């Protein structure tokens, strides 16, 4: 079974914005294994599916923003 990754179709958000600049772009694990980086995932997908962050697919930083994009620091 594939892991859910994106909350909506890429490119439907603000022009020139990317997943990495979104408030919902977050680490999948608080304490990754030694010498491993935690994957970055979308918190909106976690809310939509009810899955924990560590069960989601990786969201890559260079992906164009979706319609759920929100500026960092503006809350949820």
C-alpha cells in the first residue's frame, strides 16, 4: 500500500511558493534513529487521513505549493 503524500494537487497554491515554505511542512519523527534524518511530511495529510506523521510519504522541498499552503508563522 502506498503512503499518502500530498494534501492536494501541486501547483494549485500561490505562484512561486513551494512545500518547504509552508507551515504544514514538518518532520515525520521527533527523534529519528542515530545518523538518520527524519523525512519531511505534510501535516494536512495527517489530518485528512488520520494517520500518524511517520506513516506518511515524504514531501520534497521543491514541489510547487498546493491550495492548502500557509505561510510559516501564521498558525494552523
